[in-house]
C-alpha cells in the first residue's frame, strides 16, 4: 500500500473517520460471529440440529409429534437439572 498525499487536514480527518467506522464495523462483525457461534453451540440447538436430520427421514404425523415433543422434553430436562 503506497503512501497517500493529503492537501489539507480536512482530508486527513475524513480518512481517519472512515477508518474508525470501518474498524467499528469489523469489531461488530466479530462480536456477531461470536454470539452466533455461542448460540449455535447451545445444547438445545445442537440437539435440534442432530434431530433435524431424523425429522426429515420421518414424515407425516410422527415428524409433527417430534417437532412438538422434543422442545417440551428438553425444557423438562433442563428445568429438572436446575431444581425447579
């Protein structure tokens, strides 16, 4: 990257402001990626993703029952472990 030549302080200030905004955007992308990864690794998401492959294999009423029963079972297990 070659050096830029500026003719005024206003151009330098504008370039610094652009770089500051680009830095903030990059930081927010990292934070968003972290939160998505953290959310994706949550136990209920992992189980839903794992069971998702089985849900496609089971069609009809059994698949619908799985879609309803699995979240209730997960909540019951989680609340039972917490002592609620």
